[in-house]
């Protein structure tokens, strides 16, 4: 039992809208984008800049000039309510965009080269209502999918309207691709960690100072774990647009399982006082009030055999690990939430505070160890592929990227690190964004837009929101580049 483990797709855009100096690669002169995210219940706007590489001797830099989120209040429904989320986007987005404009950088001194790049007669600034003048973004980024189609359409249509009004290109971003690329944003940012936290609480009013890297990291290929309230997938990220799905949840996402478990485990007064519907986070705080101290003594199952051992609590119940007796690359979390519900109902009024804590810890342990076990199986498969590749063409995985809202859970990180260390993958680095970039946010949409724009991709204004959209190019819809609407620019070197 836990207490013994833890002592504690294509039409071409007008040539003027993407006119560039072919002797000046876009990636060498910097990019500025206004980004919008409305895939679920978070309305988010960001202004992200990747600055001129020639301005520093040490490489590319990134700035988040503005980042702010407004989350729909669905607490009365104990979870995301689609209509309330849609109404929240409709009420909040225009105001957020208007607020963000004031954080656009001041105009640069125009040079002859700048004028040639922008196109003759094409303005490089926008005038604000208060008389201020700001740099015009190079393009607009907005989430195209996957997500709730009506919600996505609010952000997508707003982004396309800005693209038309300012006569600049548009990028429809893949939400999950953005999550997977977020650590590459972080590697080009400064103020990560404590300064990143300050930026989060400043409601996007300030900008970060700069640090630089010669290339974004992690470099491809890497293995990604995307875990949130809507997704649980293991992804072999081979390139910017080539992401092979190695495993996905057969039922509900891990974040949903944790939220459902939390609604059963948490005391009523704690549920009623919660400031949002991120109940999984509330559960983490409830069962691990002292953070890392509470699970410092965690010991992982060192073999597959140890994984299948049934762990019974002192209260007589146990939470069974999904797919314990198979090495299939599959994920499943619904049974965990179901077992928690069954246990709570069976215990009734006898469910004490301490038992709630233990049940919360055990439900998290089983969720995270199941995820870690499938991650090890995926890494072993990729290691065999790499070793058996003709001429050594397959690169070995050196980085495990963990992204999505659940990535902010510190116990998850402890479990993953422990599994890697005791199963022969101690040299693999785990990277994850700081908490404010783990959950849905427009900064990651802006960065994914920048990476796609640098690679020469644009999105035609006829594009529509996509409720479903896979990452895998071998999938029926063709993955990231599958949907109609992608335009490949000939002007990017």
C-alpha cells in the first residue's frame, strides 16, 4: 500500500501577404505573432516573439510579451460545461486581444532592407485607439484543432479576421503539436523557473529578459508524453510534423480519471471552496500537502513482475493496475476512476480523512505507474529499432518530454524518473515546461506557429475548425499536414 511506499491541408495566399527578401531567411530576422487559444474552456491570448538571430552571437531568443488566460467558471457543474465555455470565449476574447495589443513591441527603426522585406507600401505598424503605435505582427496563430468545434471557431475566426484586417499570413495550429513543442519554447526563453512564475502572476503585463540557445531543445527525435484532461498519448516525435503515436488511452484521459477520482475523494468542503474545476490539482495538494517531502521515499517496482503484485490497503481495498499482465502499448484509466468510486461508496460514512489521503495517493500511484510502465515499453521498442537499424539510421532517444496539464504534477515526475533510473534508461533526460505553460495557453500556440512559419507553412483563410485531428502522418487524416488548408510558401529558404 502507498503508506509503505511513501514515508512520507490548398490554396495559395496572395503574394503581397507573404512577400519576403529571399536573401534574408525568416528565421534569421526574427518573427512576431499574436496567438489565440480557445480549444476548450480557457480563453488565452499571447504575443510571442522569436528575435533576430543576428542580434546576438549566441543564437535564437524568444520573448513572451503578453500571456493571459480566462477560464470559464464551471464549478457549479463540477467539470467543463460546453455552453458556458463557449459563452466565456465569446465574452472574453475580444477584450483579451484588445488588451494584448498594448504589449506589442514598439516599432523598430525602418531600414531599406526592412521595407523590401515587408513589401512596398505595406505598413509595418498598427495604430492603437489611445494614439500609441506598435509593431504589426508578422502573422497570426490560432488553434485550429483538435477540440470543441464551436469553441475553436471563436478563436479561429477572430484570428482570420485579424489576418485580413492587418493583411498578414495566418497559421492554424495543431493544439497537441503545440504542447509537444512547448519545451523548445522554454529552451529559448529566459526567466524560466522563478521568473516564469512571476510572469504568470503578472497577467502578461511584462516581458521576459533574454537567454539564448544555438538551437531549440529538445532536438528531434524525442519521446513525448502528452497528458491532460482530454489526452493521454505516447508520441515518437521524429520531426516538426512527423509524430508517431505509440500508445493512447483506450477510454478516458488520465486527467479526467484524476478529476473524477478527486470528486469522490476530496472532502465536500474542499470541493465547494475550489477556485476552479482542476480537481486533479486540488487532489495533489490534498494528499501531498508537503510536496516532494511526502513522496521522497517512493520506491518504484523494479521489474514487470513487481508491477502486477496486488497492493492491499490496511482498510481492505486495492486499486488494480490496468493491463498489468500485458506488454501491449495501450493506456487505460477509466477502471481506476471506477474503482475509486466503488470504494468510496462502499466505505460510506466510515471513510476517514486519513483513508481519503491514502486512497488519493494510491489512485495517483496506479495512474502514474501505469503510464510509466507503458513509457518504458515504448522506450525499449525504440531502443531495439535503433540498434537494429541498417547503418544506424535511427537515432537513439535521449529526451522524454512531458507536456499537458498533468505534467505539472510533481509526483508524476518522481514516478517517471524512478522508472527510468531502475529500468536502464537513467541517461534519458526528462524535460517539462514550467506549470504555467503546461496547461492550455496561447504562448505554446504562438511558438508552434513560429516553428511552422519558419518551415514555410501558412494556412488558407478557408480553413475550418477540426474537432478531431491526429498527429500521426500514417493516420487516416494524414496527421499534422493532412487537413485541407495548408499552403507551402516558396519564399522561405
